C-alpha cells in the first residue's frame, strides 16, 4: 500500500499544473465529475455511491449528456477498484469529457495535504476549490519602503512581488525662519511626519496582520532613504506582533513603488525568502547576459542540458517552478555538482523563460559542445 500511495501522491508543483489544466475544461452540461475522499473513508462506501449514481443515469434525457456522465463514472469506478484503501492524505478523482471534441480526461491522485471533506458532484466545470489552498505559497515577506512623506507597502510571495498600497503625506520643505519661529516650525514638521508614519503603520497592520494570523507572514523588510526608515522602524508604529518580524537590517532604498520594493528585496540579506528571490533574479540576469553576448556558456532544451549535465560542465541549472519533472532535474544536478536555481512562476520574466526555453537551461563552467556521435 505504501508503494501505491507514493505513486498516487503529487507534489505542490504537480498539483498546480493539474489545477491549471482542470480549470481550462468546461462543458455545456453537468458531465464533469469531481470526487474528494478524505482519509479514513471506506473505499467500499465510495464505490457503492458511484455505482448507485451510475444506475440512475438512465434518467438523464439527453443521450449525449447521459453517455458522457456514464463514461466519467465508469472511469472513476475502474480506477478506484484498483485502490484497496484510501491513502493517508485522502484521494481526489476528476473525470470528464469535452462534449465538443470528445476528448476525455481522468485524474486520480493523492494531494500533498489531507483532503478536508467528502464531496461528489458532476458539474459544468471541475470543482478545484478544495485543492487551491494547497498550492498557495505558505511563506510571505512584507515590505515597507518609507520616506518622511511617501511610502509603499508590498508583499513578496512565491516569487511574486506585489504593491499592496502606496501612501503620500504632506511635509513642508526648508524655510528661512529663525529663533522661536524656526523651532515651532520644526515641531510642526515633526508632528506631520509622525502622523504620516502612523498612517503607514496602520496600513501595514491592516495588510500584514491577517497574513500573520494565518501563519503565512515570515518577516518584514523596512527600507528607505536616509534616517526615515530608522525613525519609522524604532518609533513603534507597527503592531507589536509585526515588530517582532522586522528584519534587523534596514536597507537603503532610493525608489518608491514596485521598483522600490524590488530594490529592498534585492538588498535584504538576512531574510530567506528574499535570498531565494534575489538568487533567481540574478541567475536569470546572468543567463540573459550570456545570451546577449553570445558567450557560448549556456545550454537549453532537455536533450542538450542532459548531455551537459552528464559531461559535468553545468555550473548552474535553471528550472522553472512549474515543470512537471523538477525533482528529476534536481536529483541529476546534485550528482553532477551543479547548483540548482528554481525560477518562481511569479517572477516577471519567468513566463518568458518557460515559453522560450521550455523552463530549463544551464550555465556552463566553460565553453562546451555536445559530441557529434551523441545518441540524441
């Protein structure tokens, strides 16, 4: 049973691909079968239910719809009969036919987390909602880029950098007043800055506290020019629970908006999620540089990358997060001394890398050409 369960289980990356495919299917009638079986549910009960459903399909008036539902149920029953016991994480089945083309799809697998409910329906679309939380990134980093009169609040999650909110305040510039007037003017400016910082803190609390309560938020990066970031970080403007997540290193950032967030992440050194993002960005930039300069130090395409790995000439292997065989490439690279950089799907250029190069490329230690008598 353990061997069978291992074959049925899919990774988060595989699940994301499956969900994407299932969401692309739709039908003009309720012929797409979705079945969720939680752990501990007797398989005999599930099979009995499906057989009962099959027995009443003759009541469906439209012949084409009736045949499609029968086909989906038959496929689900056939697959479940080969599994003696519901795996420890449960089981999910999706079967259905495209009534326009006659194409048929049927997935039976164990997800990376426990199936939460028993659920059976035939609908016009596959029901994937119970799985979607399983592929969401479970770790995120909050980012605050703050000046005396401007701020950007953002989030780094799964390689995707997002602007959550941009704020502006009004703080007057320098003046020519002196004496008491100058001190009074400076106090007014300080009050305006403090009021703006309070607004920034309230906005950050509003965005970040729900993520903290879900266990998703793992750190907060604060950046900005000059002393503003220091005054904000030490001023108690964040909820005390968020304050505990603030990175010890405050980073110098020259921009606001998306560019400011990106600069903050690229400069943060003691936040693991930022390190992963930075590594992926830098690897893609190096790959693009080699392509532009035609250095001969890159390979791409499954066949050429395989040969380069076998020859031990790959320095860094780039693999798109959504490739089905990502674990295979990680294993091969580990035996050949190549560093692996996973390119998160959320990076701006990740889709370009996937579409143009199949989501797989290698940067070489030195120039190399595959042997002419290669089996490929």
